[in-house]
C-alpha cells in the first residue's frame, strides 16, 4: 500500500511541476490516505501546490 501511495505521489508531482522548476516536496502519507482514491490524493496535492504558488506571488 505504501508503495502505491509513493507511485501516486510521484506521478501527481511529475504532472504538475515542470522540470525547470526546482522544488523539494516532502510527501507524508497518513492513515486516511490508504483508503483515498487517486482523485482524492490528486485534489489534496493541488490544494497544497496552489497555496504555495499564491503565497510565493506575494
């Protein structure tokens, strides 16, 4: 299960972040994520990334 979450996180990250952008992201999975589907994980990741970009633009 944990490896599945890692693969999902890598795929979501790869699709969202361009190669030219240097970011280090620590992805910590919680118990609830084991039951969450790919779409839910992707939605939560998008929330975090969007918050990062909004904060960065200030």
